[in-house]
């Protein structure tokens, strides 16, 4: 009995530690994408742990995950710094995310009815203009991708997709968009048309058409994330 209680306690502790690591990761990622931490800026575990009021363990875990996602570089001497990322990195993430979304839509294991874009409520919201602004279509695309990650159709693909989506969602609402030379108002109409076509295809159960609409959408959006590269100083001034 005592052994089982101790085992359960350790299990709960491990879960709490993992959740804390996720929270620290999300906070640091948001700070990086918002421009609070700039490329080549050094990260010190002790300072971050003190600022976030946590132990060093979840900070180290978060930094390891950030390194895996490409936002942090760890040098041979254990010197940790922010990677030199820009809009082009987000372009690559968007293209990969689009391909994974297209893969899900054509896989019979994925239930198209799980997508909110197919619901009458979502169609009404679009028709009534509840989604406004030059990034409205982007939020809808991210919603479609998020719906896919909640489905158990392929846990391995979903895990990769989640890691791609989180930075994108932060970036598209970030104040550094303009600093990176990204203008989301360009090609807004064809992007919206692609998502309308996606909604129609999903409702009709036409997987191939849904795939084409997603890939066409990314084709319109991705070039906006390849502006003429400004200097690091001008990006974060």
C-alpha cells in the first residue's frame, strides 16, 4: 500500500514537472518571437529560473526543446544563445505544416467531420464577417491544422505538426512581423478563396480537392514570408 502511494506520488510529480517545462517553453518561445530576446543574445539558466520563479530543471528542459525547434543554439562550451532566425525560417515551417495538413486530409484514418471549418457555425461566422483583418484567413488555416493535431489519426505526424504550429501562431500575431518586412494584406483575396474551397471540399468529403486547396493556400501565403532580408539591427530596433 505504501509502495503504491509513493509510486502514485512520483507519477504526479513527474506530470507536474513536465507541465511546468511546457509552460516555461511556451513563455520563452513567446519572448523570442516577440523580439524580447534577440538573435545571438545569451540565455543564462540561473537568471531565467529566478525570473520565472522555477527551478533550473524546467528551464534546461525548455532550452533543450527550443534548440530542437531551431530557436536556440547551444555551443560546445555550453554557451546558449538565441539563434539567428527570421521570416525565412517561418516560411519553411509554414510549407512543412501545409504539407502535413494536406497529408492528413488525404488519409482515410482522419475524419474530415472533425474539422470546425466544415461546421455550419463556422460558415456563418465567415459570412457575417466575424473574422476580420488581413490575418483572418491565417487564423482559420491554423484552426484547421490545430483540429488535425487533436485527432488520433497519426500521433507521430501530429507531434511534428504541433511543434511547427506553435511558433507560427505566435509569429502571425507578433509585433515583429512589420520589422521582418511581412505584409499580410497582399494576396488576401486568393487566400480566402482557397479556404472557402477547402470548406466546400471538406463538407463534400472530397479529400483530393481539400488537399489541393491547402497546398494552393500555402503557395499564396508562403512568399509573403520571404521579404528582402533587413539587417538584424533594423529588425529589432
